[in-house]
C-alpha cells in the first residue's frame, strides 16, 4: 500500500512549478509507483491562459475549486469549468485552459509521468522509452 500526504509532498521534489508561471503541480503518484497512471493535484494560477496538447498522454481533470474554461482547438468549443466539473482529454485534444480564478484540479495521466515534466513547445509532456504504457 502507498500512503502519501499532500502537505508533505508539496514540501518535496514532487512539487513542480511551471517555468512560465501558469501552474504548479504536486505529483502524488508517479511512474515509479508502478500503477500505470499518475495522479496530481495541480493549481492553475488566476489569469493563466495557455495551450496544451498532450500528444503522448491521456488526461482526466476534475476541478476541486475555482473557475475558468477549457477551449478545444479542433472545433472552438468552450466549456465552463467550476468545482465539480470533470473534463477528459480522450483524443489527445489540443486545448486552451483559462483560469478566471485560482483553480485546484485533480489530474490523472496515462501513461504515468516520471515526476519532473513540464510542457514542451507543443504543450505536451515528453514520453520516455521506459515509461509504462
């Protein structure tokens, strides 16, 4: 069994801050835990507006608190995000996330992240050859 506390993880190397200052993420479950997915608590800073395109991962995002919107690039649809909303990027959807207020999100990635990833120029996380699929 694995047991971790969010507050302890936030004080460790599991807390990653976006170099572009849009978000910070505490990665509670990672590739080395051998579960096949990773689980993160991510804070999107108020006013953040940035593109992502997870070409190598599928992601589900549940909003714990805050408000914003996600816009899909393929069709230009905008979806309001608030506490209690989940959005699922099941087709490697290219999207823009905008935070009206600070948003706290619970995120699941498949395959699992190793832990220190930040978005590349395309808004994706790189996939290492030894990452569990």
